[in-house]
C-alpha cells in the first residue's frame, strides 16, 4: 500500500475547532459537511531559497493549519467557497470551467490551484460540485507557507470528494506544480512538508526525485517563531520571481562558461551535478566567472548570444520581463553556501556530538546573514527582530520562508525559553502598538507537527 494521506477520526483535543467549523458550515449552507481536509503550514529551519535550485532543505510542519469542511455532489458542478475569516469573501464558480488569475492573487485562486492540480492529474469522468467552509490560522504572507497549506488542503479535499486515493509523494509533486498557476515559481518544499510531515520529527527534503529523511532535532533546545508583522505576498510582487530568474541565469551562465548547452539548464543544482563539482568548488567557480557588480540585461544577452525577446523565452517569467539588472555573484554565493549549511546541519543532528547546539545555532545565524546580505530577501524590521532574538538568548536566529518580511525562527535553550520570549516581547513588540496588538499569535514555540489528513464526520 502506497503511503497515502490518512483518513481518520477528528483528534479529540481538536474537536472544538472542528465543531465550530461544522456549525458555521451548517448555518451557511443548511446541511452539515461530509468530511474535513487539513494541511499544515511549516517553519523552515534552514535551507532558504534553494529548493527551486534543486537543493535540499530542512523544514518541519507547525500546528497552525488550514481546515476545509466539505460536502460534495454529482448533481451540481458548482464550487462554493466561504471562509471563517470574513475578510476573505465568498466565491463560486463551475468546477468544469474556471480560470486562475495570475495578476490578482485573491484567496480563492489558491483554492482553485489545488482543484486544478487534481483534475489535471486524475482526469475524473464525472466531476462533482463541492461546497466548502475554509478555516485557517497560519499567519498569511509571513513565511509560514499559508498559501501552500491552502493549495494542498484544497487538492486533498478535491481528491477525496472525487473518490481518489493518491500517494503523498504524488500529491506533493502535483501541488508544487499547480501552485505555480498563481504566478510564483517556487520549489517544492512547502507542499512536500505539508503532505510528508510526521509528528515529532523535522524532515530533510531532497528533490528530483523527491525523498524525505527524518531529522531528529537536538534535545535541550526549542524552536521559537516570531513574526516581524511585516507581510509580503509573493504573488502580488515580483521579488520572489526575480530571485528565481537570477538563479536561472546563474545556472545558464555557468553552463555556457563551462562549455555545456546552457539552454538545457534551469536549475543551479543540475549544472553543479553535470560539472561534477563539490559545493566548495562551485563557490570557487562563482568567483572565477561572475563579477560582483550587477549584470545588465544587455550584458547577459550578449554573453548568452540571445536577443531580449529570446531571453524572455529561455529564462524570464511573466512578471520579470522588464527587470534590467541581475546580481548574479551574490545570489550564486548564497545558493551554494546555503546548500552546504543544510548538509552540515543535518550531519550535526545525525551525529549528535556534545556541542551541537552552538554549532547548529551558528549555522542558522550564518544563513540569515547570507539571506540578508547576499540574497537580499530580508527587511529592516526582520533584521532588527533577528538581532533582538540573538540578544535575548537565542543560539541562532534567521528569517524563515521567502522573507522580505514575515517570521524569524530562533533556536533557544530549553531552560531559557520563557525569559527569551518575554525579552523579545518587551524589545520588539511592546515598542510599537501595531505589533503589540498582534503579539499573542506572533510569538510561539513550536514542535514538529503531522502531515495532511482527511477527517471523517
Ligand atoms: P505565505 O508565505 O504564507 O505562503 P503568500 O503571500 O504566498 O504567503 O500567500 C498568502 C495568501 O494565501 C493570502 O494572501 C491568501 O490569499 C491565502 N491565504 C492564506 N491563509 C488563508 C486563509 N486562512 N484563508 C484564505 N486564504 C488564505
Ligand atoms: P513561503 O513564501 O515561505 O511559503 C517560498 C516558496 C518555497 C521556498 C521559500 C524560500 C512557494 C509556494 N514557496 O515559501 O518553495 O522557495 O519561499 O525558501 O513558492
């Protein structure tokens, strides 16, 4: 039997939340839901902005999740969506015919990505209408993967409503692909951890082919998430896709410099493999090939011997067509060094020698510095928060997720967690009323949570 998402009863300790969703569903639609789908957010411990380059990452699922209550019927083709959070407006469309807008990332478009993923994969003969109530408590646009939790949950709901049982690995791949309909060109970390997570263990996730290995986090420390309260929606801006394109250019320019057919390469990891380089050697190659100053589009085109129109086809994406400048040296330096940090982190966790906490903490902080200075995906508030976390007793602290705002994850000695949290609250949250108002959901210690599941009524 392949490893498919479990179908089970609602966990007793969560019953109240599910009852609330069920009652809201009943009030809204006049009949009860038939089942619930659930998929969690995640915190990435280390390995930022490298999944889409083909490199491994090390996240864990968090308790915060998206839950969808669903009833379905073969006598209607309607998808009806409502959300427990009134700021997400009701939406309906036909399951037979809908479009996903790339220029307007409204919440229901993420849901439709999940639906589309399953329909394209399974191609059901008989489509069923679905009536849904969505409830989510993953902080949105904060690097904890609320968007993928919604996409994965919608895909799982569509799968179950249509009577399919699809392996977790397949679902991870389907959802990594289908979330791209929203316009962002992510890797597959978020969708993989959402399906493949297991309670009590972080996961080392490798790509092509997708493979996950349990990572036992060291005893004696707790991972604490703190939200900078700066939101950044990936699909509404081009920050994220610009980095993806810069990495693609790094891959193609290294390939061309080394005599490979550069048009065959989109991911840095694939070029490194083709050249048989170690990550350390790859960093030397970066110094050899790239200058520190940003590359103009013209320079890139001249080097690759293409016109700007051809570059648009080989390398760019819809929302990066007008970008004129690319910082290739620094992006490449981040990617190779971060890929190396992930492997070191995992090795230290596996070997578990005496002084692990200091060494793991150092790797996390180095990762933040690289994200901040080389990848330029942090922001002033988030840097300030990371500094405060380090001053408040964290052994390591870093931005987590896409960045440009969102959360930091800190590794804190177990016996100092309370003190750490109160210092961070005092120095980051209490100083600003808008942050203070959000502090109760903005700071939390977290344990590795479980993967996506279906719950029967
Ligand atoms: P993240 O880093 O959390 O994945 P994104 O900016 O990529 O952030 O995606 C956030 C978007 O996901 C929100 O703007 C919203 O459209 C959708 N979303 C997140 N949580 C919910 C929710 N509970 N209900 C509906 N939509 C949600
Ligand atoms: P967030 O924005 O934190 O959910 C995004 C990407 C990941 C990965 C990280 C950066 C999507 C759906 N997610 O995560 O694949 O690239 O940024 O490490 O695009």
